[in-house]
């Protein structure tokens, strides 16, 4: 890894960030133009000219930003799609400046792909190819740069503690059965790859003219995990896109995909969101724009699909 690029800034203030941008990245932005937004463990702000910046308050978080910058560089050298590009800056800068992935984002692009079979096939092909390229990156090149472990699904113990008594009895029984199936999955070392961790259209940029997938961003949750984990949102796009994505993935050199594992991963993430809704319904609905009824419907559909295949079905 190159020389230390990011150091912590504490306290994080508009004036301090303005100064750090000027000194560390030669970006002139007055303090009254600094619009800071807290995003989990770091601060975020939009910059002019398709750039963004992150700021860490603690030493631990600054080291994490350094690792993420290096990870993005290594991914970019191995894949054909665009990823955020860390920009050159003074060693020890108190900011992490990156060039955004250029293109269109938003729910409308997702809905368009689901409504138009041609767009859907194009998206599936691009997703399958992107995942095949990402998963082919040698683990040895990135293992020291990854998050400690996948954030989703939440620990099974947390779901077992939160979900009982919150749903109809039949669904509760089905959820517990799905948890047992998922718990029994044992991914061997050959199944462990660099996964994005949150691979879905909410983290895609689309070409402004063709609406084709142009890039992928938000690698914050990238980690070493079973490659099936990166397919966990794909069932929500419908059966044709799901199957076409898997076919494209395998055609572009990806490992054989077990549909039953994909379905189980999908069920676990749906149940994770339901557990979140139980714990903090207001924040869940604000963060996902999904009501309790919608979250429950998602779980019902995902769990039913997973159980229909069984733990080894569709392998």
C-alpha cells in the first residue's frame, strides 16, 4: 500500500473541511459551501466537477478510508466497468477525495429495466459480467483491504431474537425453517471471493444515452464471502432477470451458481430488513421507503421461494 493518504479530522467542521480540501487536495471550497452529511462511520460531502469527499473523525476510520482507496484502485485495474476513482492528494490529508462514477442513478432506471424486456436482458448481461469480473480478482490482492465481514444479513441470532411473535404463525414457522437451511450452508474456501456486499441497482450508474450499466459504486461493504451473496437482491428483479444474470455470470467465467443458495441469501436479507423494522420502524421506513406491510410481503415471497427449492434444490 502506498504512503498514508488520509488522517483523521476532529472535530469535523465546515471550516476544518474547507481548509483540509485546500491543503490536501487543492480544492477551493468556502466553509459556507461545505454541506456535511453523516453516513454511518464517516462524513460525506458533494464537491464540484463530479467529485465527492469523505472525512474520518477517528484514527481507525481514517485507516479504513485508506484501505478503501487502495481497494478501489486494485478493483479498477481488474474490471471493465467504472468504479469511484481516488484522486491524487497530499499524503496525510484530512480528506478522501474521489471522482464519482459518471452516469444516471435512481429508482427510475431500475423500474425501466424491469418494465422493458430488452433493457432487462441488457441489465442482466451487464450484472452477470460485472460480478464475474469482480469475483475473479485474486483474493491475495485484496484480502488485507476488506471489511471485517458482511453487514448483511444480520446475525442469525438477532433474527431469531427479534422476529418471533411479529408475524403470522405460519410465516414464523417458515422463517425459522429458512434460518435452519441457511445455517446449514457451509461455503468452502473455494467459494470465498471478493464480494461487493451491496450489489444492486441502487449502487449502479447508467449511461446517460443508452441507459446501459456503466459503473458500480459504494464498495464500503466489500468483503470476503460466498460468491452467492452478491446475487441476493437479484430475485427482486424477477425470474427472467435473475436467471439471465446467472447465465451471463457463468458464461463470463463465473463459478456455477446454486439457485437454492441465491434464494436463501435473498430470504435472509429480506428477514434482516424485517428485523430492522421490528427494532426501529421509523428509521427503517425512512431509510428504505418500505412500509411494514411491504417488508412483510417481501419476506413472505422470499421465504416461500427459498423453501420451495429446499436447501439443495436448483443446485
